[in-house]
C-alpha cells in the first residue's frame, strides 16, 4: 500500500516539476499544442473569442477570477461572497423595491454544459458523450438577508431525466450567524473545498467523499444530497464554524433524521487553513433507507494552503460504521492529497495541472485502495475550460481488477 502511495506521489511530483520547467521556457509551444487539441473538440460549441460571463459576474460587473482562483474553485474573496449570501456587502447590484424586498437588474440564472467527447476505461468500451450533463442554476439574494440557490440537472448516464441536484436557502443574520436549510451534499455551507466536490477540477469524483465504508447504502456518503438544517458563520475573521442536523443520503423526505455534525476551520494566515470535523449518524431500516439499522461516525482533519500560484489541500478521515449486516463495527481510514499549479495570463488562470492521490480502506481495514488522478486544464476564457484527465488505481485488494480511465472534458458556464 505504502509503495503504491509513494509511487503516486512520485508521479505527481515528476509531472508538476516537468510542467514547471517546460512551460516558462516553452510555454508558447505547449499552449499552441493544447489549443490545437482542444479547439478541435469545442469548435462546434463556442467561438474562441466569446467571453460568456455567468450571473454573479454579470450582476456585479466583474470578472470570474474575482472570486475564483481557477474556476470553479473559490479564492478568499469568493469564500467571503458565499458566506455573505452571494453578495458583496459594499456593492449594490439590485434594484430595491423596499427595505426587505430586492429585485436583481439581471435575473440570476446561469447554465453549465459539460461535454466528454472521449472517455475510455480499461474495464469498458470507448464512450463519446458529446453532451454529458446540463445544469441550470438560479442563485442570489431573494430578500434582504435571505439568499438561496436552486439547481436542475440532467445527465446522459441517467437518461437525461431532469432532477433537482442542489437546493438551499440561507438567512444571513450577521457575519457570525447564518441559518441554512438545504437538500444538498453535507457541508454545502462550507466555503472551503476540502469536503466537497461541487467545485472539483477533475472529472472523477473524489473517492474520499464517495465512501460508506461499512456498507453499500448511500446514508453516510458526503457527496450525496441530504436534507439538512445548519448554523454557520465567523465569530472571528479567521474562524469559521458550522453545526448541522441532517437526514441520510438521498432520502428526499428525511425520515427519522439522525445525523449531527460540527466543523471548525481556522485561517492560520490569510492563505493557510486547518480544520477539524466530527459527525455522528444513524440509518434506520424501518425508514426504508437501510437494509438493517446501522450507526456511523466520522472524525476528520483537513488543510488548504495557497502559496503564490500553488494550491495544496487534503484531508484525513477516521470512519466507524456498523457493517452492512450490523454484525460488526468496522474501522476504516481515508486520506487524500491534492496539488494544483496555476499558470496565469493577465492575472487569471490559463493552464492548471492538478494531481490528487487518494487512499481509503473498506471491510474493517482489510481492503485498501490507492488511486491517482492527473488532470491538465486549459481555460479558453474564464468560464470555458477544457481538460484531459488520467485516473488510475495504483493498488487494490486481492481479487479486485485494477482499472484506469482517460477522459477529455469541456465545461462551459454561461
């Protein structure tokens, strides 16, 4: 296991160092090659001179890079914007009907188109998902101190059935106290990206967030939508907290909710965060969410650091779960480490290589997996990104066949 993890880290370092050495001296050559590859994939979608701007940027007449280090990931200003209820308190972007009722000059709607022109897994056939996913989002301030987000999405692998992917509303009482109701992934109120893959750069879901560890149910997966109520805020400028109460994953009506969590994140410096997380939950068979009654808990630590053009982030999690038959309490560990570097042009991200190494356990630590994700993204504009990604299982348990996947993906947000 450790040898596989070392191999993954070594590959990550070699790729990052190789790009760092080659681009400054030959950046124009590499950029031309990337353009030739990507333009062929997107010429039917957009003109390369187009500069489509999503709703928040239109509203405040600013650029996407004001809030994003490399779209869709947030920088410090973007985190403040999110925590304030999708608003810059010092700016006005609304037409005010009254002290309490606001109306945007621009209807706050955006759309995201995801295309995967080519995907090949070692375990499957070639796939051409010209249209992979479509999302429509409405977000912003609806009333004074009240904000929300509503998302409809349709994916090809689900037959393009339209469904609600994300919905939440917040009452922003003050910087220190916000109340949120949501049907979304756990910790959707968190402004950092360490426990969420909503703002991931890669096409492959982070397995750290996609594990139940103790069974096949979706009850404890971080990235699955949960009915939840939470309080969050910053009692001090460098301290973020969140406490919440939730149902189990993918239970749309939240029958017998029993998940409680708390999270603290401290900005040691404006660019370095360390955090802790505690979660305890239950899933009841009589509610139809599990085959048997089972309990689960999570204890985690996480960190994120922005050092010049580098972003480093990662988390470690200890998981305790009743197994699928509730006959044993399984203990499993998981961690990931991700590094990104942003080659910038005119102050915004242009080329962004990303490397992530994931390791997680199942079956009471008996089964161990180590995975590597390498992604190279090119931003045609701030909100149109093409990427090539390679994902590989470096280490799997006995009896499991290793898999890998190569993906071309384009994300366009309007």
